[in-house]
C-alpha cells in the first residue's frame, strides 16, 4: 500500500512540473560603421575603403573570422552561440582599425535561451554607440 501511495505522489509531483515551450534566440550581431570623424561620412559610402579590404583576425590564434558586410556596415555574428570571450583585431588593408573584446554568456530565462553580452570593449579608435539601433560608429 505504501508503494502505491509513493507512486501516486511521485506522478503528482512530476505532473505539476511547469510546462515549458522552449525557445531559442540567436545572438545579436555586432554592427559597425566606419565614419570620417571630421565629416561624419561613412568611409565605405565615399569609397575611401572597400569591403574586400576588411579582415577580422582572432588575436589568440591569428585566424580569419567570418564576417558579413552589407549596407556599408561590418556585421560580426560568429560568436555568442555559447558562453565565451572573443578577442579580435579589425583591419582595413594592413591598418589596424580597432580591437574588440566581447564576453558573451549564453543564458536561459523563462525557458528561453539567449545571449547576454556582459562586456563589449573597443580599443584603438574612438566610437559612438547608437542606443536605438545598436550600431557602433567607429570614428576615424
């Protein structure tokens, strides 16, 4: 009899578990515009730079990092799929434009996976972050 009561109690506890419709939110890409600090013009719009000149290198192993370029903006979205710290150098031709360090944490809240950027550090160039669009303007 005790075994039956325990079994019924166990099923009751299991059935009370909150149903969770799991969701997955991919990490947001980081987006950069390269801006002439004196004119405010995008350096790709005025052909000072061309997209083929962009190189993104991992500082730890010097490997090229996949990136996208559209609307005259550099988009980085190869990180944040797991908890990690990335450390990149961004070049145009052979000129180091800036260094980027990001601490990305994969987290879960209300059954939904998402990425939290705990730190985004840009060094080597002045920049402005547009809080509405999330676009970083690198001032050169």
